[in-house]
C-alpha cells in the first residue's frame, strides 16, 4: 500500500479481492463490455504485471463505521524492450467523483507505486485526455508495445523473449498498447512507421510528430491516438 495524503490509499487488486466487483463495475460503466468479462481480466492482476491498482477512500476517523469506497482504478503493464518502464492504462475515476483532484491523486500515487518498485518511466496512450496527462507532466513520446498477461508458470528468463525491439513488426507475442482497457491482449498491428515531422507550425513535440491537438498515430480503428511518457 502506498502512503497518500488525506484518507486515500492505492492498493493492488489481487490483495483486495473484495474490490473486484466494484472495479469491474467501474470499468464496465466507463468502457462497456460485460462486467463478467471485466471481472475475469481484473482477476489476473498480479505483482508480476499486469497489476491492477485501486484508489480507495477510507473513512475519516470521525466516521469509523463507513467502509472504504472505490475512487478509481489503473492498470500497469511491462513495456517490451524497456525493463525500467511501465505502461499505464485503464485510468478511471468514478463519475460522481471527477473534477475533485482524485485523478491527479490516482496518477501521482501510481508514480510512487512504480518508483518504489524500481521503475523510472511511465508510458501511456490516449485518444482524448492528452491535456490532462500533459498537465500532470507527461510529454509526447514514441509508441511502445506492452507485454500482455503471461502464464504465472512462465519463468522470468522467458520475459527476455519480449525484450525486443529491433523492429516493431518482429515481436509477434507483444501487443500494441491501447488506451482503453482490453479484455484480453488485442490482436492489433504494431504501430506504423512514424511520418516525417509536421510542418504545420503548430508546435509538435520534437521528434514525435505530435502536438496537443494532432497526432500522426492511429489506433486499430483508425482513430487518432496520442502517445506520452513521464520520467518519474
Ligand atoms: C481522466 C480522469 C481520470 C481525470 O480524473 P479527475 O478526477 O476528473 O481529474 P482531477 O480532478 O484530479 O484533475 C487533475 C488536474 O487535471 C486537470 N484536468 C482534468 N481533466 C482534464 C482534461 N480533460 N484536460 C485538461 N486538464 C484536465 C484538472 O483541472 C486538474 O488540475 P489541477 O490539479 O491543477 O487543479 C477522469 O476524468 C476519468 O475517469 N475519465 C473517464 C475515463 C478516461 O477517459 N480515462 C483516461 C483514459 S486515457
């Protein structure tokens, strides 16, 4: 558990099975798909990644009878070929609680969680929340590939097999990260080669071809997608 100001705490879901149902509901409410499928994916959380984390609001000492309630959720996965990086996805705050600083708390607690485990960079992708992440210190970045769920029986050495990346097309078992929570590793093609730097004069970040308004990258459905990262 990570220490947080106020009465918030960030806990790994696999250590708190009592939160599984509520997390599944939170994700299903935001992104659809059945609660049962969400539940199945959440049940695969582990310390070996992907790890699902729940932001909890615990009662103030003056309200000892209130149980802790779920505020938000985030999932962390390993990044192929970048052993000191994690990929952040399925970032969500309960609808009724948005706009009160919990999203920032969720992301900052996630940074502390990752840093405490020796990671020094967070990556993510988003369709429309690039301004939110930029506000929290994320900058435009190149696309990365995440390491999907692996069998618990898979030896650590096997992870080396995912430590690709000479070329993004050469890594069959590795999937392209998506900004919404996939229920299972999606069979999405690797990112396309980066186009030449934009010449529109709207200030794309150097080398990424991205600006807060424009991205040269597209997801599997052809929608613009923004890739970002933050050194932590
Ligand atoms: C994105 C989300 C997690 C933000 O949570 P939140 O609790 O509303 O955000 P906060 O209130 O903590 O906002 C933190 C800061 O970001 C800013 N911010 C929030 N949303 C923003 C946005 N869309 N664009 C720019 N800034 C934003 C806030 O003004 C605030 O600034 P401050 O800390 O300097 O006052 C929440 O809106 C959400 O769950 N959305 C639906 C799921 C989703 O889209 N997730 C992202 C997938 S990539």
